[in-house]
C-alpha cells in the first residue's frame, strides 16, 4: 500500500521544488535519495553526529530529524548550495590547507556549522569554535586542525591575523 503523499513546495539551494513526499520520509532521505544532494550524509540518524547538517530557514539543523513534509515553505541550503554560491569558499580552502578533513564524512556538516558560527561571531574564540562544533563527530582528525582552519578563516576575513 502506497501512503498518501503530502504536497510540499520549498526552496532548496535557491531553486523552488514542488513534489509529493511520504508522511514518514525524512528530509535527509528526500535530499539524498530523491534530489541527489548527497553531501547531506546519514550517520546516526538520531541527530547526534552532525553528518546530516543543513541550513533550514537560516539556521543549521539536522535533516535526519526533520520530516520532508515539514519543509513545506522552508528555505533550505545544503553543502552543494553553499559551495556553489561561494559562501564557504574560504572555509573550504582553510580546511584543505590545514588538513582539517580526512575521510570527509563529517566535513559537510562541519563546514555549514563553521559558516554559521563565523556569521554570528566574526572573531570567535577557540572555545566558542569548539562549542559550536560540539554536536559534530569526527573520527579522523582530532578536531585541532578543524578549529585551526575556522580560526584562520575568521582571522583572514577580519584582518586580525591568526592567533596560531
């Protein structure tokens, strides 16, 4: 039996999308499986690892915890959209230069969280950066290079010079 589909219209990475979604379909599944936006990774599917982080109505959110039907009227940005717009180019460059990524599974969520913290606090302390990333699990890097990359991006953007 096919469940009744819920019609939604939302904006994803600047494009209006209208489609029917299953009442039980997560936003992460919609983005990955139906729309091909595979930078939204599925890790724990409980919102604890941060791999499925997206920007939902201007704030980072866990796509695994949202139902696709909840996205009706929402403005959503995935890593693909943030990358294409150039919004995270400096962060991407700093992550690359400082070896702040290894397997890359956590990287999309970390980049979107880092962009949010820099937008809210242009010169965050290292403790503030760590706090902003506290909901993101990375098994490869040990976080030091990630914090360094975010700090360097902030310093370059503000002309403050890196504290490291």
